[in-house]
C-alpha cells in the first residue's frame, strides 16, 4: 500500500472542483467554505501541488500534516480514587 497525503485546495468557484480529479482522489468538497480535500501519493505531492497552484481558479493549496503527526497515544495512569470507586461495584 502506498503512502498518501492530503491536499486542501481553496478555490474561487465550485464549478471547477471536478476538474481537480486528474491530480488525485477528491475526498470532500465543501460548498460553504469553497475548498476541496484531495488525496495523492506522497512521492508525487510536490509535483501535484505546483501544478494545482498554477491553475487560475485556485486561491491556495495547503498540505495536510497528518502523516507527520504521532497518532499513537499513551494512556495516562488512572486516578487512585477513581480506581477504588470502580472496584466497589464489582
């Protein structure tokens, strides 16, 4: 499975949103805020971003930082008072 990354593309008009399909998979189109969430392969992200920025109907292109964030969370120790309360019911 290839690594993918999201691009958020802000556009001027919604009628151009479908033309972004050739640059990647369109995941979501916001009609109110006029942006498109687009997913493409991480090795092609720079090329796709420069091509999309050159389009006349595009305001801005922002990369998603999700692949670079730590998504594994450590469980904190439970409170001793709460642990005692839970054991009473058993």
